[in-house]
């Protein structure tokens, strides 16, 4: 599927928790005793995540967009880590570094790791596999298990969950594509698909429109049943 279709489906997917939050009249969902997901914060990362698996195509719209997103995020979190370290060392010794510096530094290291792994990826291989999805989702368990109970952690948690929602939506959408998705790579190198939609074809446009209608019906059902 092309980048536009992925962005649309990623956005539609991330809007489901937003619809639930509107129906339940609350801004966040409790994921564990300490951590909450804010669906509004997760929306933008979901759009980035929806292009994520195509990062292995350096010349595709998605590949370029995600590389730019990664580069700017690494710069932002790098400068933020450095600034926070200086602030905590020389200006403020009341805030415990583990509450502020630790989460920001963790995201910085994770983003750098993803950037380093990029050249290894080949299209529809590594980044489109279920294995890559599991690796991408690992930080969620890490945040729930080890990160301190702060608002900053909830914000980072929401960013990462949103990114994963987008990533999953990409793999599901590509499963309708003729090329399919190697869900079990590297154990099984076959590409699985449940439809034969060709990228950039009229059928892809129709598929996108059907998704918009189906998701809209889901939002409506959520709002009416609440
Ligand atoms: Zn793809």
C-alpha cells in the first residue's frame, strides 16, 4: 500500500481509543496501577508508526518521512537529555534524576538503536515481520515494569503505544496487498495476504474508502453503546 493509505488507516485506528475516551468522558485509560494511556497524545505518533515498516525503502514517501521523524526525534531527545543532566547537576537537586532524566534518556537510546538497525532492514523482510513488531512493542513492557510513576512516563508511554498502533495498522493493511506480509519471518519466509490489492491501483483507493466507512461505523457504535 502507498504512504497515504497507511497514514489514513493509522489515523483511523488511533481514533478508536479517542472515540472510547469521548464515550467514557475521560482523557486517559489506566493500563496498569501506575500507568495511563492518553489517546490524544498517541495520535501523531500513530501516523509516524503507520509509515514505520516502510522505513526500509529509503526512497519511498514513508521511508523518507520516518527517517526525518527519527532524525528530529533523536536530536530533540539528545538535547533534552543533555539539558536535563546539566539542570539536575548544577541547578536543581530536589528532583530525583530517575523521575525525569531516566525516561527521556531511555527514549533517546531506543531511537538511536532503531536508527542503527535501519541499514540491516530489507523491504518486506525484517521491518514487516511479526518479530520486528514484538521488538517494537518491548518498550511498552519495559515502561510498565521499570519506569517511575510520573506524568512524563505517561506521556512517553502514550507516544510509544500510539506508534505501535500505527505500526500494527501498517502490517494489517499490507496483508490486503498482493505482496503480503512475512508475519513469521525469519522462521517462515512466505508472505501472507488475504487480498490481491496492487499498490497505487483503483482497488487500493476503494479499499481506503471502505476502511473510512467501516471505522466510522465503529466510532458510531462506540458512541451509541456507551
Ligand atoms: Zn509496507
